[in-house]
């Protein structure tokens, strides 16, 4: 009994002095849940905002990268326009003493079928290495892709021509391919035989013995009787080495044995027999490059709505020399505007385009200082004097295009996908062309640059 009493008292003392355990009350549990939900909501919101920011940054980076890449490709190609290795057109050669005979006579159509190329058309191609179309695009059997089909409205077409900067077979250069078009200049000089008539010239004994071998080539008289005359060979007899030329030599200026002749260049698939100045070493042969750039209104599937910068390259495919099917370069290029810089004022301040003789650049060089050969009156100075877009309403003339020394290139790059809640109400100036507002959810950025045609402008600079 006494032990039982102490046991109860001990239990009572333990319950009054020991730690009593208990769970959360309902109120505490609800408060904890509410705080947890608030924290979770904040974390979800933060995650969504970070994801959205990352997505916008990725789209912006892609947009900037596409725009810069497009500018890099265009700038690199345009800078090489007019590069023909060791050949220089007479009208850009300040050492040429006579009236140049290779001044472009017409604006060449880059889509002219190769089989229809004439000597004059080839001369026009070489003399006009850069041209653009503001609305009406070139057409013809020489372009596999119909440039007018699916071209995005309001964008330009740019044509760039030059010889490849590397020689076939060199490191990082395509190997020579039979049937391709190659450009080869001639620097070897020879003396003609006699007699020569007003429409013929007897080539040197080392000339080819194959009939019609030189047909279509241009021959220049660079010294002696007939100096400064350039003619096209229309017929050649291999046995006698007699070449028929067109037009005829000037009266009383048919070449003599004391004269010196050279060929201009070969732009063909064969007969690359020209030599360097030592008349022993073969002259460098380079692939003919002609690229047509434009913007298509879809990327992969018609109607996908992704504007894409395209390029059509002149090449050999299926045995046919033509501008091949255009291939996509960069997606998201929505605007493309090109302005050509025309060199129309000489170093002396005289207009060389449209002025009457003797200030026309088609005449022999007229030096302001003939003793020191400084400041030609009727040649440009290598700097653009005004910029122009070639349109159907205001087409560029062959004279203007032959004097292009620079280009302004404007590209409008668009994001890959629209941004939720964003409306593009801005306008964009691409030179004198204004695009927008588009009133959609895509973000855009304009890229512009000026490119100098070093191979043209550099030849015109004098002290």
C-alpha cells in the first residue's frame, strides 16, 4: 500500500515537471501551408521569368549572329568584285595610251544563257563586276532558279563577279574540273608576221596550228604601228597563222612586223594557253565566280513565312554552265537593300559621265599634269560621288555601272519566333528605303556597312 502510494506520487511529479509533446494545431498548419505556397509561387514565377529572359536572349543572339553573318558574307564577296588576277580593263588602266576599246556597251544580263555569250557580252561582264536590281529581276535560261518566283517584295537582287582568289589545286582551293569556266589573262607579247591586211593579222610562228583556235579572243596592239587597237578574232587559219579580226584595223594602221601584240584574256572552258610575261610560264587560271544574292519569302517549305537570304552560284552542273539552283544561306533576313557608289567626278572636279568629249572616260587618258601623270581629267579618282539604286523607274546605265567603286549594303534581320506581348510598331531605314511598321511580334535589327571595291577604285588613284 505504501509502495503503491509513492509510485502514484512519482508519476504525478513526472507529469508536472517532464516535457510534454504535442503536434501542430490546425491554425499553425494552415499558416505553414500558405507560406509554402507563396514561396513556391515565387520560385515558379522566378523560373518562368528566367526561362523567358533566356529565350529572348537566345533569340536576340541568333538574330544578331544571323545579321552579322549575312553582312560578313556579302562584304567579303563585294570586296573582291572586279578581281581578274593580272588583267586590268583598259578603261581602268591609266597606262593605256589610246582610247579604251573594252568600255561596257550595255548592262549585261547575268541570266543570259552561256551558249549565247558573245565577245561583247563577256567584255560587259568583266567591265561591270557589280550590279543590282531594285525590283525587276534578271531572267533567262542562264538562271536555273526563277529569281522572280518567291522573292520577297521590297528587297533587292545583287550580282557579284570576279575571278576566284585562289588557283585550282592550291590548299583550300577547289581542284580544276573539266567543263568549268575559267579566267586566264595573257601577258606574253609577240611580234606579228607580214603581210597584214586591214582585217587580218598573221600571228607569230609559235601560234597554234589548230583552225579556229583563237576565235572569240581579243588581240591588242601594244606597241608600234596600230598601237592601242583591240580587235576580236572571228576566224583563224592554223596553217597560215592568219587571224581575221573585227572590226577592221584603222586605215593605214594595220600591224607591221615591228608591232607588238598580246591577247587580253580567255574566259572559257578550254584553250587556256596564255603565258606570263616571260612567255614560258603558264599564266594563272582561276575559276569564274558570279553570285546572285536575294531574299526568298520562305526557308524550307513554301508558306513557312521565314525570310531567307539565298545565293545562286554560276557553276557546272549536269553538263550545263549556268547560275544553279539557289541555296539558302541565312534564315531570318527580311530586308535587303543595296546602294551603288558611282565615281563620276575626276580628281580635277570634272564630271566624267555624260560630259561631252574630251572629258569622257571612253577617250584616251587626258592628264591634267601630263609630265608627272597626275590627276587625269577624264577618269575617276576612285571615290564614290553619289549612291544610286537601279530600278525599273530609274535604271542604271552601263556608264554608271562601269564606274561603281563602292557599295552600301543594308540588311534587316528578324528574330526566329515572335515575342509574347510584343508589337513591332517601329520603322526601319535601309538607306533611302523605309520598311515597317510590321505590327507583329517579331523583333528586328538593321545592319549596314559600306564596302569599297578595291580592285576598281585602287586603279584610279593617282598622287
